[in-house]
C-alpha cells in the first residue's frame, strides 16, 4: 500500500511542478523521458535553454529535504540521460541546465522550492 501512495504523491508533485513551470514561462517538452541511461521527470525549455528537471515530492521532512535525495549517483543518471536526449534531438551544443523542484505537501497545501543549476 505504501508504494501506491508514494507513486500517487510523486504524480501529484510532478503535475504541480508542470503547472508551476508553465505559469513561469517554461514550455514543457517531455514528461517522464526514459531511456536505458535513466529517467528525467520533466524536460522543459525557457528561451534558448533546455532544462532537465528532477521533481522530489514529500509529505514531511523526517528523512531530510526532498532535494537531498538527488545524490551523486542520481545526478550521474540524470546527466547521462540528458546527454542522450540532446543527442536524440540533434542539439548537443544547446545550452542546458539541471534543476530540482522540491515539493512539500501537507494538509492539502503545498510549498514549491525551485533549485536551479543543481549539477
């Protein structure tokens, strides 16, 4: 049962993140982009830059802030997946950055923290 609740919380967080990004002028290019190197929750574009975004959603901070879950190993997977994505769309020279959006949801309310250029 816990896994189901965790997956639902993650999906809700990703939807909140997409709405936040669109409201702030980002164009969503991909959601849950997956390849053998890994997965990226959201790929967006703002001006001439592609942004690879990891979304971390929690209902409490008992085990630390959500962004702390994006450790070195996770960053490496995100970076490799991003390189593949840029290769796939033939844009290896395009400006890009890596962000984390952490979302805390409690009692039906949420707080968003957008951390830019985490890698």
